[in-house]
C-alpha cells in the first residue's frame, strides 16, 4: 500500500524520511505538470520487501512536491489534524527500541507532537515531519524490554500503517473489506474517550511475530456519533487546504479490478501520469471521499486489454 502526502520542501522531507531509515526508491519528475514525486520505503536486507518493485510493496510513502512551493513563504501544508482540514491522521513507523529511537530523533532536532513521557500512553510517540505531519512511533517489543537499551537500528524499522478518520465506521468497514478485499486484523475500543480504532490489511501469506512487525496497514479512526450528523464531513486533502493526497493499492489484474469496482457501484476517476504503458491511473473514492489509486502490480504485470 502506498500513501501520498504533499510536501513543501523535498530536500527537508526526503532528509527526514531517510533519517527514519527509508530509502528513496524512485523519483518521478513531471515538468509539464510542475510537480515531482519521491517514493520512499524501507529496503535494507532486514526489510520485508528488499529490492521489490515499488508496486509490490506494502509500505511506501510518496512525497508529492509542487515545484516552487519551497520558495513560497505563504505555502503551508494541512497535516489533517485540525479544522478545516481534518481527516488524514498520521503515518506510523514501528521501531526496534522505542526509547532509543525517540532520543535519536530528538537529538537530531526533530520536534514531537507527543513524547513518550507525555500523557498516559507511554508506549507511543508522535514526531513531526518538516511539514508538520504526525508520524507515530511504536515499538516492536514491549516497552519494559527496551527501556535500558541506548541504540537503535533503522534497518529493522517498518512503515507500519496509515491512519484516516471516518464518519460512518460500518460503511467504511464494509467498503474496505467487501469492496477492497482487506481483512480486519484488530479493533481497539476506547469507549471512555468516545472513539474506536480499526486496523485492516492485506495479510498475505506472511506471519510476522506481531502487528507492529507488519507494513501497509490501514487504521480507521471512528469518533462516536459522527455518523448521526448529516452535515459532518471529513476533509480528503485534495481541496484547499491541501495536504494528504491518496492511498494506493496495487492489484494483480488492473482491468479486472476496475471492472469489479464498477460492478459494485464504486465511483472511478482517471487521470494521466504520462509515464509508461500504464499512463492512466484510475482512482476510487471511499465513503468519506478519500482517494484510492488502483495500480497494476509490476510483479504480476499482464498486457493491457
């Protein structure tokens, strides 16, 4: 699964995600459309998808840069966590030794929305990327096992999940399971705080030791009661204020997948990216209007029909 977010300064953003251990797997430049995309992923020998094609990975972050925005003092990204742009929540990276990983980030000068020592949830932190997007940091091991460890190895990190807020959780779960074919792995109910979390994925045949060792999960956050408000709507990030772009899902047969989505009544839109034989990208909309790009998996590429 691919997650696209808009950025202001590619040098600063690429540096940040490389500091988190990701590699720039590919850069696509579209001078005629005045933007570039930087595709970041974990690719060490200890990663899940070392040297796999970009569309055959479960955890890719695509940084989309509109040329010249880095020189515009008035240009600002909406990180999705405040109105009027609330919708997208965060990216999440899982790490080997969370205390050491957070200290390394803090020592490098990166700011935190929430440190491990803040609040009651001492097992998670949120670091801010250069545009103010929240990046959750979670541990792959229990907190008490790593409290005295002072080193961290970014080769072991995982691009664990992407979080979006949803209005009607029943509609969203039905869409992502019955239409998009994902599996609900885990639910966290927070009745005292009036919200639930739902973690979905394409589990495949791999059996990682814990959920934190996975990549490419989708977290749906549902705040109780939003489904009852006819006027309530989350922002999909693709109108002002701009920020989050889309989720990308790769499929074994693009033509058949699009036909299936049409049969199920999913709204589809196409746009040109001007590159390669798959020069048109089709995107679907989920119940909240978030965009989902449907792309051909290069590992099972077939002739276009």
